[in-house]
C-alpha cells in the first residue's frame, strides 16, 4: 500500500487499540495475528513493526502492559486499554468515520442535491 | 499533553536501558514461541515452524533498533555513550588525560585569576550604593597657565571645589541631589598605647542618603550636625575598623579621639562599604568638622579648594539638564565673587586668572580615565594570560593529534563498520570538552588558592577587594573552557574527517602525511614564538624593576626612617611642638641601632613648599623647594656634599645666614659659575636678605612614577626640582616659622629591622599621648615602586608558566616523533650509524622548531613591546640584553626538552626496533 509512514503509524495505532478493545487484554503476537485476520489478509503486517507502535501507545498512556500467562502456559506480555485509551478509540473512530463520509461524497458519482 | 507525557517517558527511558533491553528480548522471545506453537499446531515441523515464525517477525535487529530509538532520546543516548567511552579511554591512558587537564587548568586558571583582578579593579561597582551608574562627579575644569609645572596646555586640570562654592550649589541647584566628600585623608586616632593612624573621609550630611547606603546600625549625620557654624562632632565608623576596635555592639554614643577632638560614634557602615573608591575607609565625619590648621579657613575661605562634589540627577531630570543648570548656578556664583562678567574666570592658586568650566561626568565610567598604574598593568597581564591559554591550547591540540595518530586503526575500523564521520568528530569533541571541563573546574580551584597571592602582589594593602565568586567569573570560566575544549579538538577532528581508510588500516605506524606534520609543526613553532615574546616581556619588566630599585633618589632609602606626629591641625603652640620633636629626637638618638637623627620641615617624597628665589644681584628667578633642616640632615639621609660644606652647629640665629642648594638650583641661577659664596634671596619674602651659599648637594628625586607623565620640558624619568636648604636655627622669614614636620632617623643596618624598637621607644612621647608614626622610607616609597614590581613579578610568573608549557609540548612531540621513527633509526644504526649521529639527528629535528619559533618570536616582540613602553622604567623596548637573555633561556629549555627523547633514540636496539611494528 502506498501509504505515508505517519498515516500508516496512525492507522496501525487505531487498529491495535480497536483490537484490544474488542478482544480484551492480549499479547503482541495475538494482536498482530488478529489485525491480519480482521483485514482479511489484505494487510501483510511485518510483526516486528508492531512493537515500536505498542511502545508509543504505552508511552502516550493509552495502554498498559503486564506480564502474564497465555493459554498454552507461555509467559507473555499482555496489553490492555486504559480509560484514556478507551476515550481515544471512540474519538478516533468517530473522526475516521466522519472523514470517510466526507471523502465518500467526493468520490461518489455526482448527485445533484435537491 | 500526550506528547509531553510521551517525551518524559522517553527521557526516563534513557536511564534503565539494560532492564528494558532484557524485557524486549523476553517479549520477542515469547512472541516467537507463541507463533511457533501455532505453527506446530497447524501441522508444521518444529524447524519449519521456527523458520516461518522468524521470517514473519521480520529483522529482529532492526525491530530492536526501532524500538530503542522510540524508547529513549537518541541524542542523549549517543552523548552518554560517548561520555562512557571517553571515560574508559581516560582510565586506560591516564597520563594523557592528566597532562591535558593540568595544562588546561594552568592556562584557564591564569585567565580566571587575571579576570577576577581586572573585574575588581575596573568593572565591579562598589557594593551598597543604589544605582551607581547614575552618580556623577561635578568637575571644575581649569586650563593651566604656561609655567605651571604640574599641568600641560592641552590637558585641562580637574580642580577641587571650595566649600562656599559647594554650599552655593547645594542651595540653588534643583535638578540634582548633591553631596560633598573628600578623598581618603590620614589622621590620628586614639591616645596612648592604642593610638594609630586611620583613613577618613569628610562628607556632607547628604552623602549617605544620596548614595542610598543602609548603615549596619546607627544613623548618619543630620543637617544640624553638619553645620559650619558649629556642628556637633559625630562619626560613622567603617565596618572593618569597627571590627578592629573589638566589634563592640554597644559602641554607639561612645566618644573617640580623632585628630585633636573627640567624636561621638553614631553609626557603623555596612560591611564592604568604602565610599566611592576602592581604598579602605575607616570613618566618615561631617565636612564641617574638618580639622583646620591655624590660619586656614577651609569652611569659609574661597581660596581653599579641597572638596569633591558628587550628584545624582533627581527623578525626571536628565544629566544634560542638570549640567546646564549647574553651569548657570556656578556662573552666578562666580559673578558675585569677582564681579567678572562673561566667561567664568576665577583666581587660581598661582595668583592669576584662569578659565574654568563645569561639567558632569559619570563617576564610575570615568574610572577608565583614572586608571592607576596598577590597573593598566593588570590589563596587560590579562592579555598575557590569554597568550598563555593559547600556548596551553596548542599543547593540548598537539597531544590530541598524537593520540589520534595512535588510534587511527581503531578509527578506520569504526568507519568501516558504518559509523559516520560526524559521529567520530562528535566523539572527539565530547572527549575534548570533558577534559577541558575538568581543566576548568581545576582552574577555578587553582584560582581560588592563588587569589590571595595575586591580591597581595597587585593591590595596595588597603584596597578592598570583594568576594571571589560571582556570576561573571563563572560565565567567563565556562567561556574559556569552551574555547579551550573546542579549539583543542578542531585539528584532530579535521584530521578524522580527512582520514583515508585504506592507508590507516595498515598497521604501519610509520607513515607520515604532510598535512599532519604541517599542523604539528605550526603548533609547535607558534608555541615557541609566543613563549619567547612572554620571556622577553618578563626580561624587560625585571630590568625595569631593577632600575627602579637602584634609582638614585639622591638619598639612601634603605637605612632611613621617618618619625612624625600629625600635629598640623592641633591647637598646640609651636613651642610645645618644637619641644616634642626635640624630645623624640633625643630619645631616638639613644635607641640602639640608631646612627643619626635630624629634623626637617619638608620630608623627602612627601611634598614641600615652593616659592620663587633668586640672586639679588641679578633678575633671574627660579621656582625652588624650600626646606629648613637641622644640621645632621644630610648625614642622616646619606646625602653627599658635592661642593663646600654641610651645616654646622655654628650656623645659628644671629650668625651669617647660610643656605645649601642642589645642583639644579645652582645651574638654574648661576649656570657654570661656582655657586659657593653667592647670595640667594626669597623673592616674595624678606627680599633683601642675602643667604650665602655654603654647599651644593645632588638633586633629590621627588617621585618615580609621577615623572613618567610629567611635563615634557623635563627630560628623564623623574622629576627634578630645584631645592634650597636652610638651617632650622636660622629664621628666614616669619612666614616659614613653624614646627618641623618630621624626624629623620638613620640606622646601622636595614631600617625595617629597627622599626619596632624605635616605635616602642617613641610611643607615648607625643603631647597628650598622641600617635607617633614610625615608618621606614621603603614603606613610603613602596606605592611608587609597586607598579614596577607588579609588572616584573607577574610577567616572570607567566613567562615561567609559558616556558613550562612549551617545554612539555616540545618534549611530547619529539618523544612521539622518535617513536614514530624507531624503525628508521634502527636501520640507520644497523647500517653503522653511531649513537652520537642519532642524537644529533633527533636534537636537530627538535631544534629546527625552536629556531624558527625564536626568529618569529623576536620579530613579534620587536613590534609588540613598543606598546608597553610607558610601563617600563628607564628601559628601552628594544633592550638588547633582555632579548638575548630570553633567547638563551628558551633555547636552553628547548635543548633540554630534546635531550630525553634523543637519548632514548640513541639507545634503540636495532634488532628489536626492526621487528617493532
């Protein structure tokens, strides 16, 4: 995809947050796997790019991390949303939807407003 | 807000690096494990599972790098890394680090010390004064007449004010607050065994409030106390003086003897306040309490000019407005005084009308005009200190170059591995700045310790110098440290940026590139040249000091003391004072170690009375100093009688009036004729009386330093006046009747040794227990010699410092070059060269630098020393012996510095050196 890096980072962050919101506390591998699935395998995520993004979200205070046990009894670091993170997700989602609506109007075949 | 929070987290991330690294590794490891488990569950083999998981994760190293970059602030990380690396390098090579720090500490320390001196002398505003930049000096400018020996036509003199003039100003000027003050006057304090001499200033009651000074306790004078019609004698003591007296908190309302009266203490000034100048003041008294000698009326007479007037423009008034108002007020005053219209003209002390003018100059700016000799020398010394810093930096740059060369392989490898040149240069800068910071810190310490020594050498003992640490000093230290650090790193950094990888990687330590040698050679030659300039300067100043010491005053100062009582303003009758001095003379004559005593009216080096004299037989006149002395005078001062005889006890009242003249007077009045037997008369007093000349003595020099800037009509460095000496017993005119001014004492052996005994013998002999001051002439002369001694000692110190630094520099570079050429030397010796040849080779290499440096240094010195001509005493700036001595010293030092490396080179074993890589 010919996206600019910062836009990509921004969308990646949103996808991560949405994933955690939907799935609850999840480890890095799980998040990556889930994003791939959700995007219908259209996105080929280099899993390594996830970790700097997770760090940034943690530094900004939207998620927190904690070591815990996975289903297979593997030690893993789990990430969960903070309250600020939850608010951020809702706001970002709303903004995205607004933007897609506006862009859609431009891209739709011309309709005379009546 | 979020970004700030993120930034702080990143800052924190700088600090717990290893823990985070471990955590990330653990997380990535766990990620891989989870993925592998999934893959295995999906049916892959363990190896395949692992392989796919790793591929999918992407480059682990690049992930880690991105993570790290995100986690902390990369620039700070880099900096910390560089610092840690530099510290490790210093630990491995402590000699290098120590050499650099020491060199820089000396160079920076010298500059910091000089700056604190110059700062105290020139820039520091006195403490406790409110808004000192507003204070102005009300200056009366007067153009001197043609034959005034104390001025020149093109430079107007600044005159004092008289008291009625000040009063007139203070009553009529609306735009300024005004106050009167005197400079520091010496006066006696106390009675009996605790009597001493102190330094006081007489000020108007507006003085303290004009300056805005808050007294430590007590109060300052009221207008009633400063009333010329009869004020109440009160005094404000200086803080240090109050402490000397015992720091009695109850001192208020106590009475103390000052001069001839008792004064009530009403206040103590704050610590560090010494009026407007830097000399220590012990007390302030109302100006109307100024001690008056008989016949003087300082407070009412318009002919006594003795006050300074200072002012502060009131709110809303500018200095220009105030200046014009004062000019108008003063013109009005002059008119009523002399009835002269038009220009302000008044009587001068020499009896004729001169042109006057009034102007306001800021008190504290004009300090640069009034630069004392000591201040001027200090400024020069600052420049010298800067040169020393340059030499130090050159040394350090060379040290860095050498070290760079030793590390060139390491540098090449790092470049190969991907480090950018910028990074390497940054690392060099970090190293150099670390070292120079250590040097700067050490310099502050060194300067703190040296400061008392510098103070003792540079300043008159009574000068008050404020505290050491102030923000200006610290800012300057940082500035010098930065200069030192950056300049020392420049050349090596440039070297790094130009290094060629392939040649450096070769383990060949014997390559020599032209640019590198050129840099090194230039540095070394510059060092030598600068050092030579400093050494020549030191030589000139030492010579100057020697001349000043040896200068023939016309009398022997090292065995002479002066005992005096400050009785000029007392109400004691002349007969009483005469008797007192006779008692002192008697007692002193019987004190051990005293050879002779004599009384005199005018004391050498301490001013005198001048009047017009001439031969009644002709109309020629000369302006001569008049002294009345006892018959032992010339013997007591060790003055040779050149012609005729000295005074005898038979030259008394009633016998033939006689006089002894000095060579200048004899030449002025009688040219080449024999003056013995001629007549001398005072033109303005007792005109007809003929005093027969019975002897001729050499000229006495009145002042060393003053002679420098004196009237150009008088050639030579000192001021020769014509002098005439009369016997004290013979009465020349009633205008000259009066008690003697002092007792001259000649000792066996140095005067300073006998000072204590004589002082103890004479204490308490003055009427009423007044203070008797006993001082060797060397002490009286000292303020005049001090600037020359100052120049000599400081230049010598800096010259020695520069020599030390340069010799270390030469040694270092040579040692390095020898090591570099070890293989070559080994080959030469294997081919049959003798140790002496090798010795000569190395020494020649070193001396090449020295020789070139000497040549350049001489050229530089020839052009630069001209600038200090005014600071030298009877020494030409091109004084050949000084130059030759300095060159000899430098060449010797350079030779010595070459010897050790040369000797090491000569001992090289050809076999080992050839294997040596």
